[in-house]
C-alpha cells in the first residue's frame, strides 16, 4: 500500500515535469493531478476546464508566477485552488510544515466563497484549511492559525494576526494568491497587502488574479510577482 503511494507520487511529479505547456488542456482528467483532487473535482461535477483554467493551471503546476486576467464568472477560483492543492500535495505538505498557502481576498463574502470551493474540491486531501476574515474571537482564531496549511483571508484581519500572533509562523510559506487584485486595491488595502508581503518569504510562488488590469494592479504585480507569466482571457477570445 505504502509502496504504491510512493510510486503514484513520483509518477505524478514526473508527469508535471513533462507537462507540455503548448498543449491545450480541456479536461481535468488529462492533467497530471492527484487522485484526491481528481475525485474532488468529479464529486463537484467539474469535468471541462474553462479558458482561464486551461491557460493558468499547467503553468501554475510548474510553479510559475501567474498574472491572470479574466472577467467575473470565468472560473478564476479553481485556476488557483487546484495548483495550491497540487503543489502542496506533491511536496507531501503536512501539519509539521505549517502554513503552505495564503489566499487573500478583498471581502469576507468572497473569501468565504473561495473557502467553500476549497472545502468541496479539496475534501479528499488531508490539509487543514482555515478562513480568517474577522468577526470571530481573535483569541480562538489565533490558536487555530498555528495549525493551518492553507488560509483564506481578508487583508486587514490577516495583517492583524501577522503583527500580533507570535506563534503564527509563515516562514515556510510556498504560495501566495491575490484574488480580485483590482478590488483589493480599490478598497484601499494597498498598505495592508504591502505589509503582509513584507512578512512572507521572498522565495515563493505568487498568483495574482484580477477582472481588470489597472495601474494599481500593475503596482501590486510589481510588488509581488517574479518572472510571471501573463494569462489573459478576453471577451472576444
Ligand atoms: P471568477 O472568480 O472568475 O468570477 P468563479 O471561480 O467564481 O469565477 O466561477 C464562476 C462559476 O463557474 C462558479 O459557479 C463555478 O462553480 C463555475 N465553474 C468554475 N470552473 C468551472 C468548470 N471548470 N466547469 C464548470 N463550472 C465551473
Ligand atoms: Mg473570483
């Protein structure tokens, strides 16, 4: 049993290395994904990739930084959640590793939606995941934070924890996602996000998604991304 698990993992790693970025992936079953993610997608009735997903996911599986632009409703959530689950899974991320991925969203409502999708699609994985959006007891939240592998958060609350919760170590973090970057900036979270990024390790993978490309989004992109691939889907594409 154990041997089989090890073999599966090494063939998955090889498949990701060999993944041909010129190929046009239309079905999740054709991508090199863990059985846990494949089962989660199937159970959620996701079979075909949307355009932004087929452009972003293969690159993100190969640990590239992503600057993604696609209108609301195009499927950006799975475009970053699948790589988050997979890139941590292939490293056998466990509770000992601490926080592996941080997903920042502008509003509580949007963060809660992302968390729901994570719970559904990631249900067969063993990661611990939390939602940090304020409105709850800070003390209780602090105690749970230390044990999380994946967090979905709003900027203000996250910064509060990074500044105040001594036991909260983000030194191992591998992946940062900035979702709805245009709204993050429009809502005045620039300095909070700047400060959060200051706390994070410099060597990490970052994915920034936005419905629109504005001056402020470019600022955030410059601040957070490295050698990024631009993936865009437009109305007439
Ligand atoms: P965005 O973040 O770009 O606004 P979402 O990630 O919220 O878009 O997805 C919009 C809707 O499309 C959701 O209802 C979601 O369940 C659905 N969706 C996303 N990806 C797929 C897919 N591959 N197949 C079918 N439906 C999808
Ligand atoms: Mg979205």
